[in-house]
C-alpha cells in the first residue's frame, strides 16, 4: 500500500512559499500522491448539504478562500520531481469538457506523466450554477459523457463525440498525454451510481469513507462497496482486477481515539498500533492507495502531521 496527502487550497496551501514547502516535504517523506480539492467560487448562501458530516454543514464555507485546483497542481508539478499530482477530486461540472481535457493533458505533459485524475459529480448546487455548469439533477449523466469524451480526446487522432451534454468533431487535439493511454481516472463518490461509474468508466475507485449515507469506514463496508464496483466492471466486459482501489480518510486522527455510533473504536483513530492494524485490514481486502487529510491553518502543524504519520505509520508498512 502507498500513502497520499490531501490539501484544501486555502491557508498555508494557498500561499506559494508554504505550498512549495509542503509539497517538497511530502515528496521527501515518501508520500506517493499529493491531492488538491476543487472549489472555484463559494456562494454567499449555501443550502446544499455537505455529504461528509452528519449536520450537512461544510467546515470551509466561512470565507470562500480557495485557489483553482488545476493551476495549483501545475505549480506543484514545477516544485517537485516524483510525487503524483492528484485531483482530489475534480468536480466535472465545474469546467467545460474540452478545456478541462486540455488542462489535464497539459499538467500530465509538463509533469512528465505524474497526473492522477480523481473526479466526481460535485455536491454544491450553488457553485455549479454560478459556474454555468449542467443542470444539477443531470450532472451524473453529464459526468459520464465528460469521462467518455476525455478518453476520446486523449487517444483518438480525429476525436468525435456526440452526446446530450458533450459534442465535438472536426478538430485536432495534440499533444496526447504522456501517460498511455491516458492519465488514470479515479472515480470519487460513495453512492451506488458512483460505484457503478467507477466500474464502467474508471481506472480506480476513490471514495471518502465517512459519508453518513454510504459509510466505508470499516474494511467490511469498503469490501462491500468494492464488490459493487467490480460487478459493474464485469457487466461492462471489463477486468475488475485492473481497477485501482483508493480511499480518502478525512477523519484520520493519530493519538486520539474516536468512537462510532456503536461505541467501537473508529478506524484510523487511536494509537499507531491501532492505525497500523487498520492499514493491514484494509490492505487485505484490496486497498492500494490510502490518502489522509493534511490541511491546517498553521504550516508547522501541517508539516508535523506529515512527519508523525511518516514516522509512526509509513515507516512500518
């Protein structure tokens, strides 16, 4: 198993000097992925429920601070040499599909093939509306077409696509990505349709594990979700063994034990030995990429979190 770090592009991660320090340190410590979240504008009033808290309240909507994800990854690419650049996740309805394909392709070329595209349909209806995205209720269908269109743009010399949400022909799209046939596409999301999308169209499944409506916070729950992904792959005549298994553990807490609704210790909380046991249990059922949350309002706290995880967990795996 390998390990990644996720950052929201605000606070220290929104400042060039501190972001460079974080990226260089993550690479030095051996994190294989550095993930960046995706928000462009935040509505003054957000009524959409955030899917990863019981209250539905998003913790970061207070001031609207956020850098744009893809240009931030380009900056990180220039500051590093080996770490993979992860969109964690890119919200497909935020950007026009052809432009998005070109921006992603540009990052892959300029980083010498280090891009991993985590992608999802998004949860904030107000943001998608402000960005003139597709109708919120149709964003899943639009996302499917975006993914199909990306693959065609990245692989065909004469790309043509005709869909309800994406349509193009009579165009050249070069250069092609450095990675062949294209950068890996990790489909985010926890709902049934997201799992099916990962199996049908994705190169990987990359959920956040603490969605109250679709929890994957135990190995057993994750295995059940992965089963749905694999069944969707088989139904689409794809080999499920070729689908990468990842998860974003937003609630990781080394040194403090948390408990679930049944009073049991919550996975990836508690002592280092507890968390190492969780890593082994998830790895046993197929997890390959574990990403922890690393953001903080304080640069030193962010760096310390990375260093302790490296010393107490990564060193023993």
